[in-house]
């Protein structure tokens, strides 16, 4: 599969960022210390070849007269991980796994969005290594490229998923955004994938070929299963939801102990006496929650957590967390990455203010300052000490991050602290 984006479309997407004047707005904040070192753009209108049509449902679930899109959009990147076997360029792996979310935002409108993990080759525009060679790139020069080289369809042919599937009559039982909302990703040494979901919330284990390998792992806390408002047993049978819709497993990271994962909710549990967002440890050998947990202090009642990843460059128990507000574009006020150590929580340290980034080489084509003001920035990976890759979830076909009327692209940015 090769979904390379035509150069003129890439240049248009990059030019849009500069033309809208959003990247130089600093507000009252001080000059940025974090530097933009690379940019790559995947235009919003990018579709997977030879895939079924999509977008046939309205937001309320009504079937439209015809699908809005002739194929499956490549959108909504909710987590990334480096492809281990690929070469590196300036400490950033050239190829990445990228997890797509549930499609168009809700169970009701995403019944024909087929879930997938993509393998992407990223060739960003970068700053010259030597200061004397820092000729600022001209607009449209050295257009960044994102090439999709593989699409792994997520499916359940062996019937491990115990609830009805939207496309359950299909022999391959492909999973759709009405069934699962993938938000976080761990790539195992054997090539399999663990995915954190928000609908259940569940942990889902997929083989390297995208087949579901076992039954979903439900969230158990204090001996009770906690279900979200989107869980099939809440929607169909009226069981009580303890977790809000789209507030499930937003982050998933390697644990401190061998063969453990840490799953992080998006927000505090309603009515929870705990003051913060829960991080819960799951044992892969026992296939059970261990009961160990931590609390992340969130800065605002309307804030949400977008991701957690292990940061091996900041100590034995170091992690990075994205915390955001519910605003976007010029109105965005809080889009930050914090560094935490589990042994020191609730202490957290600001690592990156995504609304206040220096761009001395004008890689984004505008002023020497850069903002990343998307509603949902959900993918993050540390590639070296002080080096990060960050990707937005563009919520296709939504607009608002870069323009009030033009669908947002998927932007891969490379940062140096």
C-alpha cells in the first residue's frame, strides 16, 4: 500500500498553517524555550486505497442517502510508536506505527469507519544541522512527506468480542468505530499490539495481522467492573455507567515492572473521592489488574488527559503526559506536556507548552513562533533526551485548529526541549 500525498497538496497544507496566522500568537506567555526542529503534514483529504466507502451516518445515527466519502479516511491519530526495525534520522525513527481512532467521533456516526493501525514513513522538513547553513526555507520548498506504507485492519474473526458487532455478519468481522474507540497503543516485542479503548473501556490485544487474540479486558476497580456510557451493556441493557462517554483509557504505557502496562483514564471518575486522574497497573502474565494505582493531578475541571508514554530519558519511573483544555484555534489556552515520576506524584513538571514553541528556522512557514492549538493532540513519543515527536488527532472532517472552515490536517512535529 502506498498512500504518498502529492507534493502540491502537502505544500498547500503547510502554506495554510502560515496563511491563517495562528502560529505566531503567544498571548502573554514568555518566549518559548522548546524549539520546533521538524514538520511533516498529512493533508486532511487523505484516504486509504481500495477500502470501503465511509461517512454514511449522521451524528444522530440516521443513515444518509449516500456515504460522504468514497473510501476510508486516514485520520484521527491517537497514538504512535516507532517501528523498531527501521533506520533513524536525527534520533527520530523514519517509520512509525500510528493508531487511528473511532472515525467520526461517536458510536452513532462511525458504524462504517473501519478501525486500523497504519505504518507511516515520515520525512519531515528539518532545520540545517550547522548554524551557518540555516538558510530559512522558502514557502513551498522541501515539502514534508508522510507516506502510508501499510494498513492493518483490526478485526475479530475468532469471535473473542462478546457483544454484537456492527459488521458482525461479515466473515472477517471488521471492527468499526461503533464497536471500539481506540485511543492508546503499545507494540509488544512479538509484534502484537495492545490497544486502550474508551467505549468499554477495554484493553484489547491484537496480533501483528490485526486479529483480536483474546476477550477484551474490562476495567475492574475495587472488585467491580466500571463501564462507560458507551459500553454495550449500558447502551443496550441499561446497566449503570460509572465513566462518562469518551472518558475511558486515553493513555497506555509500559509499566515499571516487567510484563505490566499502565492504563490512564482521560479524566477523573465522576463522584470519585480520589483527587485526580487514575493510572492503573495491569499484569500481562496474570491477565489481571494488580490493584496498584497512582493519581495524576489535573489543572482544570474541564481539562482532559490525551496521552501517557514512558520516558526512559528522565529516570526509572519517568513518564510524559499530555493535558489539554476543550478549546482550539485562537481560543486555545492550555495544551501542555508534563513530565511526571510515579514515585513523586502528585508532583509534575512542565516539559512543553504546545502553544508557545520557538520556530527560529520558520519551518512552519510563518513567524519565528509556533502554536499547536488543536482540540485533541493525542500522540507523543520521546526519541532521545529532550527530543519529542507530537501528532494531533485531526478529528476529520472537522475544522477549527488551523481554520474555522477548512478540515484540519494531521501534523507531525519534532521538538527539542
